[in-house]
């Protein structure tokens, strides 16, 4: 599992035209929680000669509610300091370029035992969605209405704030302890991952995303030819 935010594109850009980072928010419709599932055994092989492809192209789960960009305005905050020297086209004028969305990931075993394995916030993002849109379209790639962009894994710096099971298990070296005297290094058949997220602040109420939930099923057995 990979804990991410998703961004839906509202206004497209024409092929050959880039979107300036200062105008990128005009192209955003809203946001969802996103689980970018990864098959780590396949990805381990693909990384070196090819980069991830079949290990990440089989499924994406999103939450049921698209939270409009305007609804998140009261929850803007400053993101993690980006120590990379930015090209001019990625430099934003505002510092509060990400949102403080409280996020948590729950793993439920086939036996029904549920454990919260991650608690973090989207304020830990280094790159904002306007920067992603500006970078994606720099060479003239045309985004279309309804396109979905993923933020990348959202991880904090503290214990239990990691946004992927690979980080939580330190690459499969450490057990992630679960309720019911169980443990995981990687997901097993029958496991369910549920991502929850909300924003809350005094005087502004609460904005929720609904549950982003998916279950791992056994792989189909191919017929012999």
C-alpha cells in the first residue's frame, strides 16, 4: 500500500501548451485519498532494468468523495522545506502550498482484527500539486478533464508516520505488529487496507474524504496450455 492524495484535473490544456505554476490551481477540480497499490516482488526486479511498470499498473483505489479545492482553502499550510534548487518554472509565490489533512491507515486481517499502522499528515509533502502540474505539462503534454494525478507517498519523520508498508517494515526487515497476535512485512491475501482523512480547525468545521478501502484477493491461477 502507498498512502497518497489524488488530484482531479478540471480544465485541460492544449497539446503543446504548458501550464504556469502560478495558474495551475485553476486547473484543479478537487482531491481524493488514493492508495497506489504496488506488487513489491515484481517491483524489485523491474526497478533495475526498467523502472516500475507491471508492479504498479494493476490497481488504484480512491475515496468516494471528491473534496473540492475551495473546501480545503482554510487548511493550507507550509510544506516541508525543499532543499532542491528549483528551476524557475517550479517556484511558487506562496509558502502555504500544501494542506494539513490528518491521515491514517488501517490494516484489517482476514480474521477481522483491525490495527491503525500509520498516522501522518499531508503537510509533509515536499512537492505541491501546482508544481506537479507545471512539471507534467512543461513539454506540452496535454492534461484532460478527469485526469488523476497522485501525490506520491506521504510520510512523516516520526515513528508510525510512514506512508507505505515498505517503509514501515524497513524493506521487509522488520515486523509490523498487529492486533490478534499477528504481524506483517508485506500484505497477505485477504488483508484489507483502509485509508481515512479529514481536516478540522476551530471556526471552520470538519471536512472528510470518506474511506479509501480495498482488499487483497488471491491471484487467479492461469490455465495450462
